[in-house]
């Protein structure tokens, strides 16, 4: 009876929150954001803590193809090593406090077709004090998940959510924390979780679940560490002109195991400040997978060339840059794709002032099209 009541409370309490978030944007966005901020503030004075979290929730069916998992109620135990930045230089620049650290999680999905997951990753949590002993925050986590029961045409034909043992894991949530006078503290959090393989193998609808739980912290002995060094302020209001080449080798489906070589070129203008920037540009992609979809779905002969115009935003953390872009096709694509617009999410690392390396995901609605590797050259 208690378990049934808990399920009803979770379902009714969180349904409004689910509608507020876009699953397709969550996946790469918070993965990259967590990795970037971790590397961008690598040297800081920290308060080290150890945390144990207990959470429960419900799987969200984001497609008609995976309605069979709608009644799954996962339970998780999570261990975290947390660092709280206490450097006033960081607070003055980023206008917030920050928790960050590593996590190890075991999740039981309570459905045989979904199996279990062991997740290892990294999280960051900007937070703001509302009282000397209370604070609210936004927690993003990212990592890799080993999942025990992926899609298999013979052994597990109903699991359309993931088809590989190793998947990308991301989550986003809000938290409220209490800090005690002694070594103990607590927090409560609601999170939206996602795992998928980025479209590298099919089927890959993605597994999404909403959770709520509590965490118990214990303060570890303080360590003397070097102060955080602020970012290079010379980038404020800097203009850049960049060109990128990219390639990918994704699968269209699992049945025939067919892969396609995709290549493209992009060009963009960027105006960047200290922590973020804005971009606009265009791209042309040679995408034979698009032509194959036309033959399979509509019996159409379609050219494999796709051109698009993009606008976007960037987060900048040291030599790492995370980009989010919204694109619109310059030709009719609605016969294959349900929307004339698409979105890209990427991370790049500046090898030098001119050269950067990165990865990027292209997606339509909630479906990842493909992940690419790219080389970026800064013209100006």
C-alpha cells in the first residue's frame, strides 16, 4: 500500500515539471556543461563532503513506441564526493556559489525489459543562499551508464529506449539544502534523467525518468588548496570568424546494420564575452542517410545535400566552449523530417588560438540524427 501511494504522489507531483523540460535539449547540453565547468575551475579552495542519496521516481514514455515502459518505477542509491568552492574570486565573477564532484549510482528500473544501470559521472550545482542555513540550487549531472538489458531482436525486442550496453547519462534538477552547525547537512532534489547513445545505434528513443529524493552529507577534513585563477578577460566583446569540417559514420537502423559516411562544412560569425557568446552562420551537409530514408519511407529519390542556416549561443569555460544552435533548412525536408528546423549541441577544445577540436550532435525534435567529430579553424 505504501509503495502504491508513493507511486501516485510521484506521478501527480512531477507531471507539471516534466512538461517544462525538453528531453532533446537536456541530453548533450548538461553533459557538456558539467564537463566544461569542472575543467574551467580546476584550482579552487574547497570544502570537501561525502554524500549518500536515496531517490525514487517514474519512467516517462516520450514516444508511442515505448509505451511498454510507462509503468516502470526506478529506485536509485547514489554516492557523491562533493566540493564546495569557497573562493571569493569565483563568487564575484560567476555571481553564485558552486558544488561540484563525482558520483556513482546504481539504478533498478523495476521492469525486466529495462534491467539495471550502473552510472558513473560528474555533477555541478550552482546555488544561492536564501538564509544562513538554507540554499537553493540547480544541479546538472553527466557521465556514462552501463545498462544491463539493451534492445535485442530475440532476447529483448520490446526495449526501444536503448540498444547499447554503454550509454550517455545526463540529468537536470532543482535542489533545496540545509546546512547544520556540525559536520552534517541535508538536501532534497527533483531531477529529470536521460540516457541514450546519441543516435550511434538503433533503436534509440532514449530512456527518461523523473526522480525525487534526499541526500545526507558529512563534512570531510579541510585541505589547503591553491586559489582559483580567474579566466582571461581579454576575450570580452571579441569577434571571431570560424570554419569547420565534420564527419560521422552512423547507423540508420539495427535490422540491416547499415552505416553511412556523412561529411559537411560550416561557417559562422561569433561575438564572445568572458563567459558566453552569440553565433550565426550556415552549413552544408552530404547526408546519404537522408536519401535512404526517402527511399524507405516515401519511395522518393532525394539528393543527399542538406543546407541550413543557424543561430546559436555559447558557454565559455577556459579553453572549452559549449554551443547550442537552432537551424532551419534552406530546402523542403518535411517529407522525411517532421520539422523544417533542427538543433545542434556541441563541445570544442581550443588546441591553439586558431585550431579547435570538437564533437557535435544534430537532432530533430526528440530524435538524435547523428554525432560528428569536427575540426574548427578560426580565420579571425
